[in-house]
């Protein structure tokens, strides 16, 4: 399984143009170019057909999740649900989730300008070279200007980020490699001064205890006391999934699982003090490199007894042949707010030659229907990398605590608020994770 993850992550890295990286960042960088060339050669020798770099779009989240341990969103190129793990990136990707705070008045059609104050800061975790420690950058939400940075110690593989209500505390999960075939997920806290400068970067836990399982995403509870962790467990053809709530005061954990149900779990979001919404992929068809799934947004009441993850309530369902196709990322707003999602419908399903309709939308958690289409694009693809790129042409990285503002790729990196998109700097190198 680790070898498969490495392969998926490597492919995702080769598809880096799908990530919002300034074209000139790597120009003339012999070290980076040699790294990419080496990985392409390795992929070819592994039996994969050579491929051209796709048009700018979202790197394979479809290669989802099982990135290196936690997950840069990477299975569909190993699996979309892990859509978040990338060998070097998360995405996360897998995977990133913002903690939910008190609900604020918001438009029923999606993030609404003026409905709630804009968070002062957002962070990006960026990498420039494969297999090297990564850096977290702090940006002003108003200007995108970089205010500070911190090196993530021993980081190598996957990342997840979550913000506290104050928007001056950020939690980061990063992979720490301690052996050739073992990974350890560490939890860090980034604290900012009032002016956005880095005040401290500390290790809360050097080992969260998930072993080689993949952490797709994390989310901080509104009161800042609990961390929801979406986990993938390697198992035969497709992984199994579980949701773990970890008290930050070192209290007992609680775990919900569905084993042996093959599935992916992504983008956990606290919609209240007790409820967690998450994206769910099951009914998987195909192989680890290219598959389709039924996708759902579910809501788990953490106060209820039991440990069955499927006891959660289904808010909406989408099938590969439905109007939206598959939901690749989705963040539910607090207290019944709209769900901001990136979707893609490929025709025909599972084929590496066809057409995809990618959308960035707001969905109703009450009816499951589209409230608003923020952006839509029809794309053609002729190989597996192209298929993956079109599936992730649009992305949703994080939604703020009020549900009013989202960090997205549309297709450039920026902020969606009041139904309007504004470009923002994504930081140097390739984005691994984002949070605010």
C-alpha cells in the first residue's frame, strides 16, 4: 500500500501545473527540473504511459488521499476520496478543513460578503522541492501579502490545516518519516501576534498514533477543544474510513468507523458544537488509479451513542451519472448553511477519453439541490492525467468559521465571498494545504 501511495503522490507532483503555482517560480530551477524528470522516468518505467502536463487545473485529488500517511488528497490516481493526499502535497488534499465558529447571517446562495467579518489571516503550506521540509506562510486576507513564515520540522508527505475561532491560532498535521516504511503524523500549533507575525510554532504531539494510516483532513471544534480527524485505513483494493475526535486536553478519543466498508472520508467540518459534516465516497467501481464513486455529504451527531459512521444523516447524494457527477470537495456551512462544493461530471465514466463538466457550486443541505453555480467549465481529456486534472479544475480548500468566505481554486487560487471571486497569492512553490 505504501508503494501505491508513493506512486500516486509522485504522479500528482508531476501534475503540479494543476496547482496554483506562478509559472516563473521554477523557471531555471535545475534542481526542481531534475526532480520532475526523474519522477517522470520512474513512472514510465513503472508501466504508465508517458503523458503531457495537463492544462492548469487542480492536481489530482482523484489520486486522493492515501498520500503518504495522512493524505494529500490521492487515490484516484489512487483514489479520489483521499483526494487530498499528494506526495508532496496535500491537498489535500487533501484535504483541509476549517473549524466552525458561531453562525453568522449569510446568504442562502453561498459565501456572502458582509455577512460576517473576513478572517484577518490565511495560511498556505508550500513546497518547492520533492521530499524536503515544507514551509507554512501567513498571509493577510485583505491583501494576500505574506506576513510571516515557519518551517515545518521533518515534514515529508502530507499536511492538513485547521483554524481556531480567533483566526490567530492554526493547527497543522504533518507527516514525519521515521523509517523507510513507517510514518508518524505530528500535530503542531501556529500562533500569530496581533499584526499577523509568527509568535510561536510548537509541537503539541510528535505522534498522533495513526501509524501508516492516512489523515485526509482535520477540523477544530468551535470551542477549540476537540480535533476531528478524517482517516483512511489501507485495506486490499480500496481503503476503509473512520472519523476520530481527539480532545486536545488528552481525554479519551472517540472513533466512528464502517469497516469493512471500502470508502473515503474527506473535509470534516464542525457545523455546531456537536455535529460534524463530512464528504463520503462509497460504492467504488474501477481500479485504484481510475474509479467512480457515489458521493454524499453526511452529518454526524457526536452526542449519540454508537460507533457506526453510517449512522450519520445523509444531507445530499450525487452519482457519477447524475447532474453534478461526483463531489470532489465539500464544506458545509454552520447551522444549516449552504454547502460549498467542487464537482465534476465525466462522460463517459471511467474512460480516459471524454468530456468533463466541472463546477464550483453552493448546495442546499435541506434539499440537496444546487442553490448557485459560481463557476462552470467544460473540458476534454485524452489520458489519465487529463482526466484527473479536469476533475480538479475547481477546488475548495477551506471555508471560514462563519461559512461566509471560502478559499478556492476557480481556477486560480483566491477567495470566494458574496458570490464573487478575488485572486490571492498562494505563496511560493506548490500548495500542500490551506487554512483560515
